[in-house]
């Protein structure tokens, strides 16, 4: 009797499980974890193992709060007129149109935001013989970027000024107008190399720090003052062009540039001279021909009017 009851319970449990599976859809594989950098592309995978063509099918992506991320229904989706997409994802989610015929319902979120982190589901509700559901966890990692205006204490762009300069060097100053936490300030050349720098002054007003850093530049280049606050993943910079006249004679690359420009100038000058000479010669030739033609006409006219001369000839 007891074993019969156990068997009935087992059968009932299996029936409930199958019913729930048919209602909610089959779960396919473990939850996939995807990592993406803030501001980059986040690809959320969802692909049928059968590789069947899903162009005429319906698949729907939702986030952990059941917000509409992306829905495709036989060619109609949120990027071509279908309404209903959550505002947070509008204009940022795309599918792989060419891969639909291979069963690929993956989507790409760009640019990825920190608030995109969380769990997502991809479901085929009408797929036969039963619905299928896939789970993806997205983790968006913060990266260094300009966060001024969005995070309190993030440094605004620094100010660059020239303190002194000669034909051989230029003394520059970079000022950070208040930042919290205290920023790291560096000078870099156009190639990204660090330049020798000297921290001149640091003052604090409350929890905001005002930093002034100097550097000396000895060659013509485009240099940057870079401000970084690692704690809040904030980075901003200012850039300026420094012209050192003395470096033009010392830097071989500058010599090559100068020689190149001189050669180009010489060629252009010669070409212009040839054109001018051609125009002058052509104008002179046309003038001579015109004068010669006018003289001949006058002689012919005079000959026709003087009968005596005709008789003598």
C-alpha cells in the first residue's frame, strides 16, 4: 500500500514537472555569464542547437525585471517600427539579421552601461514541439572615462598655460580646479610617453583638492595634461600644441619635413613659372599674328585703291 502511494506521488510529480515545462519552456544549458567593458559592446548569446531557420519565428529578450529588451516576430522588431521596447534599451539593442537562418537569436547591446548588468532570458514561446528558454548573466565592468558631470567630485578638464618659453624650451603649467578624491596628474607627449613633471602645489578646500603640475618641453609636439581618479574610474585631459623653433634644426624628422616642404614648394613654383611663361609666349604669338594680319590687310587695301601702282607692277 505504501509503495503504491509512493508510485502515485512520483507519477504526480512527473506530471506537474512536465506541465510546468510545457508552460514555461524548456531550459537549455547552464546560465551563460558574459563580461563586457563599459562603453563597449555586450553580446548576449542565444542560439538553437538545431540551427533551424528562425526568420519566421518569434523570440523575446527580457531582463531580470521583465523589461522588454528586444523582440523579433517574423521580421518585425523594435528597430523597424514595433512598439513596446523599454526606454532604457531603446536604440541600443541589435540582432544579427544574417544569422537568423542558422538559428542565432543573439543580441548586442551598445554602448554597454553599468546599469545593464544583470540576468536576461531569451525565449522562443511558439517553437515546436515545445517552447525553449535561455539564460544569460551580463556583467559590465567599469572603465576609465570622463565622468565629469555625472559623479560628484570628478575633476573637470584641467587648464594649461605657458609660464615661460625660449627658442629651445617651453615651461607649461597644468591646473586642476578642484577634485575629490585627490587626482593623479601627468604630462604626456603625442605618443603617450610620460614627460618629466613637477608637482608645484596642492591645496585643499574641504574634501576638494586643487593641484598644479609643471613640465618643460624641449621639442615641437602636441602634449596633454591627463587627470586620473582611479577610485571613481574618472579620467579627463586637456591638450595643447607647443612650438619650439630651436628643435627644428635638431630633430632629424623635422629636417626631413622641412626639406620635403621645400622640394614641394620648388616643384610648385617651377610649375607656376612654366604656366606663366606659356601664357606670355602664347599671348605674344597671338598679338604678332594679329598685327601681321592687320598689316597685310592694309597693304591689300592700298593696292586695290591705287591703279597706277597696279600698272607699274
